[in-house]
């Protein structure tokens, strides 16, 4: 296995670091004031920054299959991974480079399965950064960690499909720029194979019958882009809006989640690096009982363990990215499950240590640590809860042992 980054990746990493240092880090306080305190979203400087990033060649870095006639820079999963880590240090920065979830996953889906007309109407505006989008899968009334439980109905009626159902935790749904929902639901509830009952369909935001019910706070924080509850009541769209074929929804969802989980995990590692930096700096500055904090055994151990855990996690994520590039998404399924459990748990642990080192200040918005902790905790649910991944990993181990014993 070779995890060495290409020359192109090293160049783009350096460009990203310089761009963020010049354009993003200096105005983070302004972003926070406008978005979190004055509830101005999106803030007025976002589009200007996006134009600067695109002009610098820092645009659509996440898509290995990007075509020559599409805007952006084609990168492998392995080469993109450290870029995601760099962007992840500032949670709003990925949008500046058009590398923000869930748009990235939705662009991957459309790239994979869209018809020519769908590409023109939805994929190209997303690649251009002109619109945003949501992925509407999870539901409040069923355990959506098992996608076969999804009950939203997508029913064929003549030349249309009619959608009825309730979704929630739908990211981006409160963003005024969101124009598209990719909705997952049942087209054939009686199909003998449970994984062939689901399909995906493209629903314009302005379609009649689409209602944003609420944007519930998550861990006492209301996301400006939204993690919304949405009601679809007799929403009628043309049959041409079906993504792929009937019954392909589950397979498309799996294809979408693989690379996205690598992106999430590398952004998380970037946040862990930031938490460790803050913790170490604090430990150098503060004294208790006549000694610097880092001179106390417990704090020194926290710093050391955090470094060990970050290095381990990064290598595991890079292994998953390398496997995807060399052998396809399916070959990396086990490793993707491993990182999806390991990295969010690490993020919560490291952020928790850093908050302890900061004392009461670590619980406030004077540092990003509480946000980093919250994001790690959310990722223990997002893109599949830990328990589902652990169940899958255990099954793979048991089956491997059964094969060796047979």
C-alpha cells in the first residue's frame, strides 16, 4: 500500500492552507457574528470568496470521475483526503471550495446516475456552485438506520410520480439557495427483495406539496443551513425525475455514502488537530499548583494519547481511500465502517480532553471546542449510527473465520 500524496495533491494542500490563512481564518469571527448571533445566512461575503477560490483552481476537488468539460480539479480519494482535513478545521470553509456536504454526495449521485436532462438541470448548477441541495432519506417514524424501513411512498401515476411521506434531519433544507431534494422512498413495497423496493427521485424545492415543518435544534444548536423535518404531501413530479431505475435506491445510497464517509472522517481529523493544538497551547500557558498544565501527568497523557489516536485514525482513513481508488468502493466497505466508528469517537474524546484543559472556557463559544465535540457526537449518528457499522464489522469478522474453518 502506498499512501504517498501526488505532487498535485501536495500543491493543492499548500494552496488551500495559504488561501484559508489569507481569506477564511481572518474573518471567522465575522462569520460567527453574522451567522450565529445575527442569523444572517448565508453571509454576504460567501459568494465573493467562492469566486476567489474557483479562480485559484480550488474548486470541486472531491470528485475522482470529474470530466474535462466540468468545472473543478479531478483528484483521487487518496489525494483529496488531506485536502478535506485542511478544510475541516473551519467548519464553514468547505463551501468556499464547493466541497461541502451534502452537495458533494448529491453531485456524486448525479454524476453516477443522472440522465442527460437531469445533468443539465441539476448537476451543472451544483458543480458551478449556483445552487445547493439536500438528500432526503431519514424519517422520524421508523428506524432509518435500516434503510429497508423507509416508508415514504413514490407511486407511479401515468406520466408522473406522486410522493407522500415525512423526512427529518435533512441537511441544507433551510438554506435559501437549496433548490433540489433527492428523495428516497418506496416505489415497489411488495418486491420480494427488500433492497429493491426503494428508489430515488429528484424533487424541486418549489414543488407543490413540499413543506418545511421545522428546523429542530441539534444539541441545543440550530444549524443555519438546517437539519429539517419536511412533509411531502401528494408532491407530483414528472416520471423523468426518477434517478436511475426503479428499485435502485438502496444501491445508489450505498454508492453515495462510501466516499462521503471518507470526507467526513478527514474533516473530523482536521478538527481533532485543531483541538489538540488548542489543548497543547493552553497547557503551555496555564499554571496550577506551581506547574504548567503540561507538567501534570494527566494532561501530558491526554496530549500524547491524542497525537497517537490522530495518527492511527488518519492512516486508517487513507487506507480506505487507497482501497477505493485501487479496487472500487465495495473493496473498501470494511475499512469505511471502521473509520466511521473510530473517527467520531476519537473526535468526541479529544474535544472532551481539550475542554477539560481549558476549564470553564472550554464550554463556551470563546473556543471552537464545544462545536468540535458536538460535531463528533452528531457523526456517531450521521451516515449510519455506530451500532450499524459495528454490527456489519462483526459479521464480516465472523464470516471470515467461518471461511477459514471450513
